[in-house]
C-alpha cells in the first residue's frame, strides 16, 4: 500500500484537479480508521503523487537528466 506523506498530499494540491484537492481535505480531516479506508479506496490516486511517483519533481529531474538549481538565499 502507498505511504502517504505530507509531501505527497502537497503534490496532490499543486498538480491535482478538484477531485484530488477534495480527497486531500477528506483525508486530512478523517479519523485514523477512516484514513485507512480512504487509502484502500483511492490507492491508485495516492500512488501517482507519492514520493518518487510521477509528480515528484526530483524524479522528473532525474528522468530528464537535469540538475536542479540550488535554492536562492534571501538577503
């Protein structure tokens, strides 16, 4: 089963449509037993946005052979 992390939920909010955004809200507000039901029912969606999934930018950079630029320091 897919491991749901804060990062994967954030990717769903950034790259997903309205259904994914609603699912994140539903998941975040659910009690622990309900979360397990949600994970089982929507595993295929969570899998797309998991760490190293198709929407993980670090994976995309690796696939394209791109080295990401270092973060800019605020002055």
